């Protein structure tokens, strides 16, 4: 019988999209885990890599097209300037509640012990180099390596 009794010991978060809302979802969940004494790791894959790419992480946007939570017709969300407007509005609301910007949040996560991993396949596909990434990224690893990091009791995996 398991001694764990369902206790969460580690959160493994996979981030596949670098929309502002997805990045903050992953970061808030990882930060919350650390605040509860739970280990946390984030695996950045495909477009999620932009959240740790030094030239792109400060230019993330809110998705306005195909996002039902925007409560607007898809055609309206695709109009020029709508994405920039929605992004600006979200950033202003986040500032009101002292939410750190993306770079500062990554620094907080890294300092709190969250391990940051970049997906080797996606890195190769987008022709990124380790030097392109935020310095706190532990390593560029394969999916198999990530699964090895995820082994053990009390590990939960989330895909965002």
C-alpha cells in the first residue's frame, strides 16, 4: 500500500503556447506549488518556447481569435489592433494587482527553485540555441528526459 496517501509532491507543467494567458497560467500554478512546498518544473515546448526566448518573452500577446473567453466574434478578434488592445488591457489589469511581468515572474520562479526545461525537438525545429533562452533554463531536454524527471509517487502533470 502507498505511503503517499495522494499527497502532491511535484507538479510537472508542460507549456505549449506562449499566449500571455497561457504563460501566466503555467507560471501562477508553478509559483503556487512552490509556495505550498511542492516541487515544480516547467517544460517549454513548441510555441511555449517563446516564454523563455530572451528576444520574445517581453512581447507575448493575448489570443483574440478563436478564444471563446474573449466573448467576441472571431472576425472581430482578427481586426487589426484588437490583439494589441486586448494585450494592453490585460497588462494594465495585471499591474493593478501587482502581477509581475513575464521576465520578472521567470526570475521569481527560478529563484524559488522551479526547474525550467526547453524541449529539444522544438528547439531544433525553430532553430533556437540554448544561448537564445533565459539564463535560468536548466537544460534543453528530450521528451523522454522530461518523463524521467516526472517519475515517482505524488507527481502530477499538467498540459497548458
